C-alpha cells in the first residue's frame, strides 16, 4: 500500500465562504477617493448584495483546498473506460489562450478573422485526412451532437433520394447516445445482438436490413473495446439495400493512423475532440464533435461552411441541401485550437504511435488481470478492456465495492456497469499517456483489492475509507445533495 499513490497527506476541512466571513475583512485596498461621496438613490440601486468579507489569503486557501478535494488526470490515473481521460499537453492550453484566438470575436467579420478561419479550414482538412473522408464540419458541440448532425444528414439524404425510411439498426454494443440520436431524428431503433465473440456478424445484419431501414449505427471499436472486423461486409449489406452506415468514432484513439473509417464502408462518422484530440473533459466544459462525410453526403453538411479561395477564407451559407445550423456561430472554437495544436505538435507518425500505445496499454492490463478478474470476452482488445465481478460473487463483493476501494489506493475508478452487455462490467481504459510504472501500480491495486475481497470483505463493503467522505448512500446523495464541505 505504501507504494500506491493513495492518500498519506492532509486533507483540509474547509467551511463555506459565508462561515469564514468577518465584518470589515477585505482583500483589496483601494486608493482614497479624491471626489466627494455621493449617496445613490436606493430606489434605483436596491439593496447592496450581501457578500462574504474575506482576506486575499482566505480566498486563495478556500479555492486551493476545494481543488485538492477534486481528482483529475493531472493528479492521477483516470482509467474511465469509453471516456479517454488522457493527459492533455499544456502547450495546447497555451495556444488556445493566445490573445489572437481567445480574443477573437465572431462578429469581427471574415476580413478580420482570416487566421481563425485558416485554422478551422486546416483542421477540417487534417481530420478528413485522419479519418479518410471527403469533408468535415466542426460545428457540433459534443459527440452526441455529432451523432444528431450525422443522423440528420442521413435523413436529408433519404429525403433527397425521394423516399424516407423509418428504421435504423443499432447493435447492443453501441454507445447509449446512438439510439437517442436516432430517435431524435424520428427513427425507430432496431436492436441487434452481437455474436459470441462480442462483434457483429454479417448474417445478423442481413436478416434485418431492408428497404425501409435508413442504415446502421456502428460504434467501432465497440463498447466492449473490440474492433468490428466484419465492418466492410456489413457496410456492403447495408449499401446494397440503399442504406447508409453511421460510424461512432468517439473511440478513434484506438485507430488513429491505423484505420481510416472512410475507407472501410462508413459514410458518416463523428469524432470527439475532447477525447482523442486532447481537450480536457469531465467537468461538463465545452467539447467538440466534428462530423466527417463522404462526397455523397457533403451537400447536407451544416452551415456555415468555411471555404478557401486562392489565399483567403470565407464563410459560405448558400448550400441548398444543408441540414442548417446546429450551433451559434461556428462551434466551440477554443476546443478546435487545442486539437489543431495537438495534431501539429504530434505529426502523423506520433498520432499513430499514440494509438498503438493506447492499444498496447489496454492489452497489458487485460493480460495482467485476466486471472484476477473475470474477462467475459477474451480477444485482443483495442484501447480498453472489460472485466466483471463474476469471480468475486462467492464473497458477495461487487464491481461497485472494488471501484470504491480503488479510491483509497489513489485511482479514479474505471467505468462500472457499462457496457450493459456485460453484467457487473468493470471497464478499464488506461490511454497512451500512462507510464508502465503507473499502470503496474493500478494492476497491483486491483490485485490487492481482489485479495481483500477474500480476506476482509466487510472492510471492502465500507470503502472508500480514506477519502473526504466515505461510502455514500448514492440515491440519497443524488436526491438530496449536501453541498457543504
Ligand atoms: C463519449 C462517447 C459518445 C458521446 O460523446 P459526448 O461528447 O459525451 O456526447 C458517443 N459514443 C461513444 C462511443 C463515446 O465513447
């Protein structure tokens, strides 16, 4: 345990700012006024807001302590499957904070925004190249928003072809946002089961694909962390009946520089810049879910589009078949700057290397823990691997107990109880940025916890024991949150 990154230092208590407030205490000293004091009409100003009265040090300590109660990629390993919580190089933050980018105003007009527009244009080109597609929109604000954009384009495509379709095929290993996005477009989701190996079998798709089906949404790599190796054959089946293939590319971190989804039968794909392309996420901050399309779908892309003529850029809105606007202005520009900076600083070779390492790290964990935790699908995995609590059932220890105990060892728990196809799932995504030493510490922590499950199950049931708050009644915590320290 001493070798683990878990807590051994102090965790400070911290009252509310209101409780720290003392009459007359102040964090600023303004120069004496050299004009006469004038009382304002209270009818106009109302009562002055009541604010806590604090010194500068009170405020600095308050926020520093609160930040130390938090956990992030910068403080420790965060192996949250499906989320790609990798380390984001600080240079990307520096570039996004540059005055020319951070201070750019969407009303400046094309003429004064050429640099920002060049960045957007080039980023679209890079993402098209990485994914193997014809064109890209940067407008959607998140992965699920990208899915909505893609499904609206599929809908518009079928309308243009003269016949709307009513259904969409969605496998059991798709991300949960997929059926939600399809439903928002008015489609009925047709659920299909994956084969025994955890991937789709072409026969299953052939059996349900018909001419009233708009297409299929495939998460690849899927939520079991497995590559859908029959994707090309499946795409042929769907295309033969006039359908289109939507690719959920949120897991591009596993295949960058290795597979181009545009070359294996996918027609439209979204990426998560806030996963693969180095924007910090997890706190609900701005994200970006660009969508890449084939030539046939290009006319349906959202407007405005950024175009390059000779050496200048302009925003274009006269696109008759567009699905319209999905976001105010052009999307989340700051996230685009980070992705652009990331791609340029990595280069093609290192992007490929990142994916290779992400896959290697996940397979290392899979092989190291497979006798310790049950591994329902024992195939070479992509960027993540999915275990469950089958072996611990006899000791009445669950995935939740083990996840909570990991906090005591200094790790953010992996994703639990997702994907739904694995009962009691424990889904680990180490990402490429963790070192072997850190991954070994994680593996050792899981092994120690599994040993505790046999030796001291009562203790495990109460975990976490070293955190600021210990095991919560999660229902009460969600329904009646207590936000005091
Ligand atoms: C994260 C994720 C999404 C959703 O992305 P958001 O940005 O959270 O909307 C969709 N599909 C997959 C496979 C994902 O991992």
